[in-house]
C-alpha cells in the first residue's frame, strides 16, 4: 500500500519531494496522463490497447521489476528500442524531451537525463518465434554510472564522467565526518575531524547521487533535537535544507552502506572496500570563508582567482584539478612531486 500511495500521489500532489503529474505543462504529457489508471504501479489502464497485465505478458514482466524498484524510472528493451510505459512514460515525455511514439519507444533513453534508471535487457540468443523472451536487470544508470552494456566489442575510446558518490554526514566528539560511497567501485572513504565549514565546502563542490544525514547531527551540545536552533550546525543545516536528503541512524558507516545496497538493489553480501586515505601529514584545506572570498567556490559578485592564475584559454578539467588541490590538499610528499612535474612543463 505504501508503494501504491507513492504513485497515487503523483496525481494528487500530496507527497513532498515527489514528481507531481498535475504540474506537467506539455500538451502531449497531459494527453498521456488522461490515459493513466492508478490501480497499479505502472499506471497502466488494462482497458486500453496494449494494456494487458496478465501473467506472462511483457507488461506483467515490467510490473514485477517495477515492484522491486518503485522509485526508479524503468526502461525495458523491446527489440531495438527502450520502452517506458504508464507513469514513467509521462515523466520522460515531460522532463526528458521525449516524444510519444508507438508506445513511447526511443533508442536514446539512457541519455534522456533521468537521475536514476533501472534498465531491463533482453537475453540474447536463439528463441522460438512466438515464445516470451527472457529479460533481466542489467544495471542502474545515473550520471556517475553510465550505461555501457554491450559495448565491450567497440574499437574506440569512451569518455566517462567522474563517478558520483552517495554521501553521508555525521557528527561526533571528534567533529564532523563525511562518508562517500562509490557503488560503481564498491568502495567507500571517510573524512573525519572536519569543521562545519569544511563539510559545507565539500558539499558545494561535490556532485553526488544521494545525500544521507545521520541523526547525530540533531544531538548538539544544547540537548535539543531542533537542529540549528541555538547556532550549532546552523551553517550546515542552511546548506542541506534546500537539498533533497534522507535521515538515517545506527552506525554512520555500516548503516550508510546498507542504505546504498537498498538504493541500488544490491545483495547484503556485497562487500565494499575501505579506500580512506590517511589525513596525516597533509595541509589543511581552505576554509569556507576563504574559498568563497577568492571565488574557488562560485559566489555571486566575486570573480574566481583561478581565472587570474591560469591562462585565459584554460578551462574545464585543469580548473577543476587546481580547485580540488586547494579544497582537498594532498600530502606534502605528493604535493612536492606535483610541483616538480609542473616545473618541467
């Protein structure tokens, strides 16, 4: 019932943070919304053409996968196309620029800009002409985990973006701690003993997939559960409250890993390795105030010092690299070697 309500409120608009179908403005989307039936997760009207949900049909298969990942846009491979149906189709037409066509089929879905996509592939190989094809979940695509299934045989290089972590923030007597989990690499790293300013600086410069806040952030020295009421944590709360996040409790690391496994549909037996780099013998990063005053963190009305230090034609990755060195300094030994390499250029 909870899963059903989540999709029902797409229509009613009663769920905070959900996509509201009533806010869709495109005429093509409005036309599709009129054909929805909220009695099932797909929003499929069984009285319409191609709306059969009987066991063994393609729609029934999609519904089973949708039940496993109700919070993700689902795309199913049908021949040479990737097809979205029902509520998912409406969202893609409205926000991803797709046009309704033959049941909303498109071969460019993985680049549609959806934050998270659960991809269902066909099992390749010989099969009887009229038999039901077998399908499987080939992966979850998002900006930090691009969809590359079936590209092993290509003979050209493929550019990949930086992986986007799932971020968890907690607080203890040692200060603030930020944990980053990379689902694609099956690894995590922790950066603790941070000031509130340092955490905010990292949030402003980090592209992440999902943000989790530990309940320890609420337990400040004043003994109140109203986070930021007496100043402590106020800067971080001001930064987080405008973002989408979820609370979690328990162990800040192990329970965050459990959240990640639930988010990506991983088995609990999947292991994540600790990739934390020791913070010893490293320079302190720039404070939030300094970073904003020199424009390292984009700030309205303040030009970036990096544009003055670097050549006018220098942009993109070199600028990001220098910025990351300032915000996350390496050890003195590594910094010395980087400096030597620059002198040889």
